[in-house]
C-alpha cells in the first residue's frame, strides 16, 4: 500500500474522530439532549471509545478508497471539500432513517419536519 494512502487514512480517521467529537459532542450536544427521547439504558456512560475509533477508521478507509481508486482526487483541498460533502450526506441519511423508524425524538420535534 502506498505511503500517501496510509497517511490519508490516518489523517481522515483523526480528523473525522475529532470533528465528530467537536460537532456532536459539543456544538450539537444541547440540541440532541433537548430533542431526543431518553430512556433507561439508551446512552452508555462512559461511551465505548473503541467503537468511535473503529467507526472513524472505517469511514477514513472508505473515503480514501473512493478518492484514490475512483474519483482520482489527489489534492488536499479537493479531498476536504468532497469529504465534507459525502460526510454530510451520510450523517443526514443516517439521522433521517433514525427519525423515520424510531421513537427517539419527542412529538414537538415532528412539527419541525
């Protein structure tokens, strides 16, 4: 495997982990606390960070594989823009499937949709 690919996977993994922590752990934490129906056992305390790390690593491999093999994206800036766009769509998709199939959001949240 090329050194450039390995470094890109590591950079994507670390960036994804810390941006996810910053966005969902801090910036949107109050929003999720307010707009999620909590029940006993829903949240792990403390969370299992190995799951976050493996999730970030698998997402990093996916993005780098797509960019390297199919999209031929070779610059940092183009990779950053494409990665942000793909990440946004994946998160939006996951959240909308969750919203459509589970009772994790209170009734007043449904009036927003």
